[in-house]
């Protein structure tokens, strides 16, 4: 099926929100990061690509989406009765990532890393809202390779997901490393699907005190 690209996200982040996220207490740090924030927002071009794909077969722990096979007991369970999914990749964008990597100060570099995460989170929020509005879906389930426990949906299957979508690097700038990690690192891939209740795969992760957890641990 046809792929769709979104590259017109309007990201707005206040210095107050950023300062709170970074726990900045010194006024000179707030002022410096305020300047960095404005520059980042001028440069950043977050993007997303998605493809509507048919779930063609579920057999035990194996899920076939179009002609691509995945193996995940959680994915198989969540997609029972689902006919189509949105396979997607979203990213903070290569532009702001390259800009941030010119920073030599270790601490400031960490702060910019968090800023890129916030840009990605905002782009994902807008991406979800646009899908909801366009297709009339109120609640989504979301599964991400590598999110949750190690066997929830193994990260190495990210390669199959990229192949399923096709031309991800050309359309978004995101590429996979030899270890099937994404670059820029502030990127996310997965499938979204209609659900009776909102669900994200990290909600079944048993790791304690994860700063990126998107939902309360539900058990598994």
C-alpha cells in the first residue's frame, strides 16, 4: 500500500518546560539553554513515515504483515482480529541531530539530547493525533521493537519493519546500524493499530525507574 510522509510538524517547547525537565537552577544555564532551544527549534525538522499494511496471518507467535514475518507473542496477541496496522518510523530529524553533535561540552550535550527527545515526543503526539483525525480512530495500541521486555518484540526485528515500510532512509533520514539501532538515536519505529484501550509496549516492561516509561507497568 501507499506510504505517507509527514514533515510539517510545528514543535513548540517553552524554556520553562525545558528548564523543569533538565532541573536547571542556575540562571546562566537557563539563559544559555534558552538560546540553544530557540536555535534548535529553528533547525529541527522532525519527520514521520507510515504505511497502512494488512495483517495477513497470525500463527502462534508468528505474525505476517503483508509478506513480512515477525515473531512476538505480544504482537500476535494484540493483533488478533486486527486487519490493518500503521507501520511507522518517526524521528527528531537529522538536521537538529547533526547540529547538537557539534556541542563539545559533555553536560550541555546531555541537555541537548533531552531536548531532541522532547522534539521527538511532540512530533509523535502530533503524528498520533493526525492519524486519529484522518482515520477516525479514538484509541491506539502501539508496539515498538525493543520496547518492553527483551522477548516482547526483539529489537533485531526492526530490520524487517524497515523493509516492510520501504525507503525509510530516503524519506526520513533514519538509518539502521549493524546492531539494528536507529540513527538519529531520537527516533522510534513500530506499528499502531485500533484498540479498545490505549496500549504501549513499554507498559509491560519490568525495568524499574525508567525515565522514558510512557505508561504504568501493567504486568505480563
